[in-house]
C-alpha cells in the first residue's frame, strides 16, 4: 500500500512535496513521501515524512537489510533539513529494533543524557497492554511518530504537546466477535472483504504553532 498525506488547506499551504526513492537490490518498496507545509500567513515551515517500510516477509533476519536501507535513506534526508520535522508511518519494526533505534538513531523521549536528532514517541506505548498491531495474540507497535528535537523545545514556533501522543482506538476499529475478537478490525483478509478498516490502529499526537 502506497502512502498519502492529508492536510487542511484552510490552515496550511503546501510548499513542496516529493517522493524519496528507497533502492533495494533485486526488490522494490514504497517511496517515502516528503511534504513541507507553512501555516497560512507565515514563513515558518515544518516537514513531514510518510513511510511504509518493507515487511518482515521471509523472516526478520532476511528482511532486516531492506528496512535498514529505508532507515539509511531517511536518515540522509533528515540530516539535510533545518526545519522541524515529523516522521510517521508503518515501519514494520518496533521502537527498539535496529532499523529505528540504531540505523535511524531515534531515541526514547523519556531517556536522559543523550543528544538525539529525533525522538520516537512510540517508545511510550506499553505493548504488554496495547499496541497498533496484533500478531499471534500479542500487541506490538509497528507504527511510529518520530519528531525532531526542536519540537520538544519551548522556545520554538512548533511544539509537541506533551502527553498528547496515543493510539486512536474507538470501539468500531476493534473486532467485536469471533476468533479475532480484540484485534483491529481488518478490511481484507485472504482476498475477502471483511467490512473493517485495517489490521493496524492509527496513532495521533498534537502539535501547536505559535506565531
């Protein structure tokens, strides 16, 4: 599934958008979508990167290099921009996995004593009780919002509202009956339409802008 980005054109102007190609040997994957927005009547900008990294098909060890390639490509982009940024999407890895924690270098926002380029809010999900995806009865958090360090600073135009990150999980997004009761209500499985939404739950956070 390719990625998309929606924004409110009554509040923001799109400065630019472009696909970022992730090159894989003998395979292909989704582009990373880069979008730069400005609040109307402002010259401050914020950059968004929307991701859908390669799956774990074939096993973790075999598929890891594909996600490492996506992480390296994204990291190159992040090092070149000076605006605040938000990186989001389905990474098919958890916050502590190598592609995110080591290759990309995203840190735990509750960690101390380390300067980081970016902070992964999905570290805040306790997968022992909840998650964005369920596999063999266990929750995990494959979906991420990774924010620039500037969004955690009080003296900048754009700020992350502490405590606003979470999983969006109204009852209608959860399977209510059957073998997969308690799982995200899927749209498709085995080529059949199930009248649901997705096997992943959305995540959300709040950013504020101060002129």
